[in-house]
C-alpha cells in the first residue's frame, strides 16, 4: 500500500477514534482537576498526531489546539489558557524537526483544511454544550438537598428575600408555609433512620409533584419543608396548604405492606401582614405550624 494512502487511512481512523473518545468521556469527570489535566494532555496527543499525519507544519489541524486552549480558559482561567497556548506553540515548533509522515498533494491540504474547519466547529459546539451542561449540573448541586432533591433552605431563603424586595417595590404580597411531618420521630425510633430517609424522599416526591407553577418548595431541615407562594394572600395559602395535606393523606408511605401514619401540619405567614423581613415571617409560620401540630 502506498505510504500516502496508509497515512490517509491512519488519519481518518484517528479522527474517528478521537470523536468517539470525546463522546464517551462523561462531563462530570472534569470536576476532578487532576483527571481533567490528564484528559487535556490526551487531547494534545491526539491533535499532535492529527497534525503529523496531515502534513506537519503544513497541516490545517494546528487550529485544533484551540479546543483544549478554550476549554482550559473556561475551566481554569485566562492564565492557564496562556500556558496551554504556549504548550501548543511548542508542539508546533517540534513539527519543524519532525516534518511529516509523507508528502501530500495540494488537494489533500484543501480537503483537510475544510475538514479541519468542520471539525473545529463541531468540537467547539461540543465544548460549549458540555460546559453549559456541567455548569447547570454544578448549579443544581449547589442549591439542592442531596437526600430529597428539593431546593435546600439557603436557596429558598434567598428566594424569599428576593420576593420581599420585589413586593416592597411593587406594593405586593406573598405567603410562606412551614410544613412539618407528624409522627416522623416515631417512624425513626421504631423503624430506623434508613426507613426515615425513605419516608422523607417519598414525601418530598409527593409534595414536589403537587407544587404548582410559580411556587417553590424546599427542605428546610430534618422533617421540615418550606413553601413559597408568590402573590398569594392568606386564603390562597391556606388552600395550597390543604391541597398538600390532602395529597399526602392520599399517598401514604407503605412499609411492609402497611401505610405509615405520617401526615403534615403547616403554618402560614403572609408578607407584609405577619412580618416585613425573612426572620419574622419564618418565626410566625413556625409558631403557627407547631400550634397546628398540637391540635
């Protein structure tokens, strides 16, 4: 087989292999900086091989180094991007001494030039997609409770403060509802914490499935949940609370073929009637929730 034909076959095989490799790498693996640097080094090796097989210094695939450079700049900052650029320039300099595997006709460089353009556009789109997906995943992790998958208390406190600011500007109102599971301590004591965790997950799934558009539900801590109801008055908030209580009663947690007697009590606070800041609203809702539990 002619050497140029062998080089073209090797070039095509390497491009296909590189694409498959990129598609198989899970996005979240880049959260580990050490592993991410190793993968970046593999990117450089792949691209250097593509450059060598497609003409060395004459190759259009030098532009392929933009992929790891852009990725490093986004993930680690501008300084790291500069170091990655220097590294790419050093590899390009080595091509002067390495030359190329074979000499190719001009038509090959035209075709690979177009191919390089398509390849870089495709890879940049993959990079952007992966980065957006990774950022979305990181954001979701930063604002959610790991056990239930609901928002955590810190996030909902921020949302309530945002709602307070908006209502002050627009002379509006909203309500919050503090929710607490009745008999949850008995479940933990009798069945253990693992079953207790399953109960919490079940209740979180039932409640989140019943939350309507605009409402925000969070796990506040332990067996307590907090619901934000933008624009709601007391009557609307009470109806929302009753809706959640009903859906919990209709969907009990079943253990050993027996439904456990776990229901919810709730307390409501309305801005600005019951309080004009977050802490006051939480205090009022909490007190009303515990008063409801004693009934």
